[in-house]
């Protein structure tokens, strides 16, 4: 069973029901710590909660995380470009 926090995302695969409450509580505490440390400064960001050697210790899991992150990043870039285009040109319309 895997769980991993990557930036703002919680990715779970095969998370056992009896483990779910622990993961929720743990991630909540990390969020509380982040909010306390990061009140007005990026210098105090929580950078890691799982050592990289553990993440990379399972090649399939690491590739899944990397590929998922790249996919999310591509979507974010595309959507930010669309926002920029619409902000730059008020006459644009999305006719979906």
C-alpha cells in the first residue's frame, strides 16, 4: 500500500481502510505545521515528509509519482496559458 504527498496532492493507491485515518491525521498535522511555519515566508516551507531514498526505493511507485506529476504539470501549464490569453484579450471566448 502506498501513500505519498506531492506538492498539494495526496496520491493514494491501494490504501487500506484501517490505515486511512492515520494518513488523514498525519497529512492534517503536516498542513498545520506548514501553516505555522509559513505564515509570511517561503523560507520556512515544509520541503519533505518522506525521504527521497524511500520514494525511489520502489521503482514502480517512483515512476508513477513522476509521471503523474508531469501530467498534472502539463495540464497546469496549458490552463495557465489559456488564462493568460483570456486576460490579455477580453474579446476571446471559449465556445465549448
